C-alpha cells in the first residue's frame, strides 16, 4: 500500500523506539531465562547440479551438526556451551528453480536434494515452501498445462512428506507454525495467505494454551525493510514508496491484527530476500535470515555471506538469532 516518504520515515522512527521496549533484554529480566529450543534455519538453498551447490550444501549440513555456535553474554541457562541445534527448518527455495523448469529439470533437482539430505543430514527437519519450489506456474517456460498431477505445490508437498504446504508442531514448550506465503498472481506469484490457510491458522492458534509462545516461519517476509533496499528506485512512485508484492506479504495488516489479538506470537522468521535483518515491532521480532546459497552460489549477495541462522527460543518468550557463515566460497 503506498505511503509517503515522510510517513515512512516517521514510522521507521516509531519502530526504532518500540524496538527498545517491545522485547526485554536478558539483562533486565527479573529471573534467569532458560533456552528451550535451538533451531538451525537454512533458507534459500537453491540446490542445483551446477556451481558445486551439492558440495556446498553438504558442507553446510556438516557445519550445522559439528560446529555449533556458542551464545555470547554468559546468560544463565542460555545454552552458551555451544550445543548443537535440536532441529533444522529449511526456509523455502530448496531447489534452484521449479517455477520455470520442465519436468526433467525439476526431477533432477529434487533427486539431488534427497541424496544430499540422506547422505549428510541426521537432524530432524521441517520445511517451508518457497516460490522456486512450486512447479510450472510459469507455463510458457516450463511447458506445463496446469493439468499435470504434480503441478504447482503438489510436487513440493510430496517431497516434504505432507498433504498441505503449511503445518505446525510443538517443540520445547514452543508452538512452531510453517506458513505458505506463495500464491499465484497471473503467471507469477505474490506473498499472501489465502482464506483456507487463514482459517486453519486461526483454528491452530486457538487450540493451544494462550501462554504458549509461538514463532512463525514463512518464505516471504511478513514485515521487512529489505524490499526497499532490493527494489531501489523502482519502489518510488507518484504516491510514494511502494513495496512489490513479490518481495513481502501484501496482507501484513491482517497479520498485525492477528498479532494484536494473540500476544503469545513472539517472532516471525523468513528468507526470500537473501539478506540479514532484524525488526522489533509491537512485541514481535521479525528475522530475515540470509541464504545458504548467498548470491545463488555465485558469491555473496550484497554483504550477506553463505550461511544459516541459529535461532534460540527461551522459556520467557524471547528469541535470539545469530547468522553463521559456514566457510563456503563460490566455485571458480
């Protein structure tokens, strides 16, 4: 929705003030907190046969499982011993691209994913659907008709072993929700949630104890400033700054209404932008968590290295994130 430059700057200033108060620091906590869950968030892998991407992903899996990152600050009970993650969540765009790829190319990429995962990953894994995981929506390029049994999200759901592109589960006293952000916009896509998924989300959250903290994982950010950086001058129109729907959810107001009603929603983590960002707004922490593939395996994306995020969830509802480069450099 268009906003003026003045309104945007005022909102950013207000958000900065809120960030200082919305989520308390551990130093101000009345009692020591305890870490309940550590998640390795591997987003935007873009696995492909080229550019040694399979070796890169294998290196990333090894780093996640054998070289965990200790937290800083010495907070009691925060897992500062450098313990490994309890589970992996992949954040979408698992393979390089199925959106414009034909069946043979898509099959090749998913076969490579299954092999690398089976050979190099021994940790529980759950996955978010990204726009590049959806098969054949660009019909002219993919050669699809829309009548294929695996068309659209059916193929990626089969690969992830579930019926629907969204799901939820409980771990460590937290409720974890995996959102499907990707919906068709002509033959492209837009970030939003449809009515069927929204009804499911409302029922899912209503079924848990209101005291249970919740974190949402989506592929596209629900709220982010990174689209303004990526879109650049193209985001400036006669009505002010306009964020393209291919970069961020267009139903952000609906989520804000939900969050205002359900204060146990503590954080939203995403990928898609291949950039690292943290926004704290009205008690919710928004984390954009870089990319395993960085700049699509060709090098860094702007200043974001090949990496993954370590997301720590605590018993007091607080969330911490560190971005971890895993030592990969672009193939030459």
